[in-house]
C-alpha cells in the first residue's frame, strides 16, 4: 500500500477519534459538560493524538530503518559476485535501480510479476532491459539480477507489513483513547503533556540532525585517515588529487584560498554594512528607512548562482582589464578579488540588518544624555552607541564570516577551481588577482562523477567537510561567547 493511502487512513481514523471522543465524553456526562474534568474538545483531541501520533512515528521510523535493513540483507548476494575494483555502494545503487525498473515494467504491463521474479540473466537481458527503459551503469550480472529480485520481494513485504502495523497501531490508539474517556479523566492534562512531548521532539530534531551530520562525516573521515596520513593532510602545501594513485591531498592551499577570499569579502561587507546600519538607525528619516532597509535586504534574497554569474560576466573582466593587466598582476578574469568583491556584496545585508537591530537596541536615554552634555551626533555615535553595541556587531561580523567560508557558487564562477600554489613563493600566494579555490568547491569536485567511494581521493571530501564544520562551529561559538560576555543589560 502506498504511503499516501496509509497517511490518509491514519488521518481519517484520527478525525473519527476526535468526533467519537467528544461525543462519548458528552454522553458519559449526560450532555452536561460541567460535570467533566475538561472541555469536551480535549477528550476528542486526546483520542486524536493517541490515534495519529504513535502511528506516524512508527511510519517515519519504518521508512528510515527498513531500507537500511533491506540493503544489509541483499548486499550479501551482490558481494558474492562482486567484480574486481567495483564498489559495493555502486553495485547496490544498480540493484535498487534495476528493482525499481522491474517494478515499473510490471506496473506498465511490460512484464508480469512472475516474469520479473523468474527473469534470468543471459546475453539478451541487456537488450530487453533497454526495451523496458531500464538503464544501468554497468552490465547486468547474475548476482545483480538475483539481488534486485530479492530486493523487490523484501521491499514489497516491508510495504505490506508497514501498512498492517501502522494501521493496527492507529486503530489500537483509537480504541484506547475511547476507552479512557470518563467524566473524571484529566483529558486536558493528557493533551498538554502530549503536546509538550511533541514540542520537545520538534526541538530535538535540530540537535539530532547536527549529530547525524557530524557522525556521518566523522566515520568517513576516519576511513580516510586510515588510508592517508593525517600529517600530510593537515601540513602539506600541495593539493593534487589523482584517482590513479600518488595523490597529494594537503588542505593548506584550500584553507588559504578560503580564508583569503573570506577576508576580502569581509573587507567589503563590514564597512559598507556597518555604515549603512549607522545611517539607517541614526540619520535616516522614517520614509527613507522604510525604502532603504528593504532594498538592502533584497541582496540577501538573490540566489548565489546569480552573484556567481555577475562575478563571471561583469566583475571579473572589469578587474582584469582595468587593474590586473595594467599592473602586470595577471591575465585571468577568475581571481580572489573577483570572488571576494561579489561575496562581500552578498554579505552586506547580513552585517547591515544585524548591526541595525543591535544599534536600535541601545537605549535612547544614552543618546539623550550624550547630546545633553554637548556632544555632536557623530561624537555620540563614535563614543557611546558603537561601544555599547560593539559585542553584537562583532557577533554579526563573525556570523557573516561563517557564511562567507561556506559559500561555493560564487567561488566556482568567480575564483576558478585551481588550488593556491603555495610552493611557488609568497608573491603568488598573496596576489589577489590569481585564481584560487576554496574547501567547499573541492568537496563538490571530489564527489562529482563516477567515483569510487572507497578511495582516499573521494573520502577526502568528508575530511574537508569536517574541518570546515569545525572552523564555522568555532566562529559561531566565539560569536556567542563575545555577545554573552560583553553585552550590556539595559532596562
């Protein structure tokens, strides 16, 4: 049974539980709801929660765990016929694709269920599969076909059992909710406890998601360091991956490019954003503020690919023609300066909006006191408002730095994909008109294409991702520390 119909049945049972629960509560009180502990609607909602929530939780858990279990049961069949140099994950993706294709063929009538189950790998199988529009990245072997048929059977059985268990659980919850209804039952307390549990579950999703991201990267990073020395990864000044072997996977060139581009972006975003925030909060009138602030914040809504195209088509050629070539610093439109300038424009609303809110939080009495002592508006801003708002402004800058470090599209189109050449001297490393790339770009490039996920050249992407995660996490923690330690409390 499709998941849509399972959800529909559970929701219908839940709606029936609400209606029946409310009616049963009124009936048990002799239609005098004043003798009930709670309002009649609470009894209905209690039955609804008992019917829907456990069933949906089991459904979500089943959908997450069942594919993992099925893959584990089927992988043994593929592993037995595994070809030399083939990756188990790639072969399993072929198995899943073949199983889905067989299901589609059965659904369209091109194959019967018996034919799909009894299909035998032979010399004509590839042609028959192409006729059924089932495409695979490799030839269909006997073990792959057997695994796909086994996968189909287990997936179908899992779907049936999932429907039975979820619907039975929903029906059991409905009966339990109706049986608990009596005038003395504290339905409101039960409903509020259930809602509290749901709120706790919702709030823990972010924590569990972060934990899952970290663990997924951590395990693959451990596999990478088993194949490649950690000292070479962290201290080598050469980035030269080669899927044929003899790769040099030092992170320092990528880290230098990331920090260099982010530094230029902050040089652009911080002064412009901070000055814009000061103007909007201290000098602009209500009409100007109502127009200028939304226009600045529009920059935050522009997709990064648009910024990348702007860097590629407009900013890069302009910097090359008017600065790099006349000064003899380079001939390429892809450069650190191109990506940094455009990224800085993208970051302006981050700095501006956060700084504006922080400056507006400074009490008006501090402004009035400074002006009353004879200070000019500019002196008040410099000596009173900025020092009072400085912790929040520093936090906003560090958050913008985290955003800059994680940017990808602007770097790909504006700075190119070449790692910094740290071995060629200091001049090449600090030249802002040289093409450099960042950690995020190389994460994408190492995972793009038909790659072997067991090779260090692919696993290095997880080590890069974990390193980037640690850096951005440190910046965020530093921002929170500064804001909490140095912020002023005003009445």
